[in-house]
């Protein structure tokens, strides 16, 4: 699943660590999501979308 986290995080000047702390996960988790090595749980996806003030479908993109 593709996502826009890296792009949106950079636009806001947030580090992976800052985003991780706000989302309640490790920096390694944010890195794994950004690189496509890990798909977040639904609750985490909702938390991330809320932090970016977007809907989940605006943050996570279906690769089909």
C-alpha cells in the first residue's frame, strides 16, 4: 500500500521521531510505514490521518 506520509511530513517540517511520538509508535514503525515495509493497523492509520488532518483514503493510496 502506498502512502503520502514522507511527503506530508516533510511539508510540515516534522521528523520521523516527532511524528512517531505524536502517533504513539516508534520511529522505526514510521520508517517502515513510509518505505512500504509495514502496513499500519486500522487504529494507527486513523491516528496518522488525524494528525495530518486528512481522511485515511487521502493518506493511504490503493496501488491497484
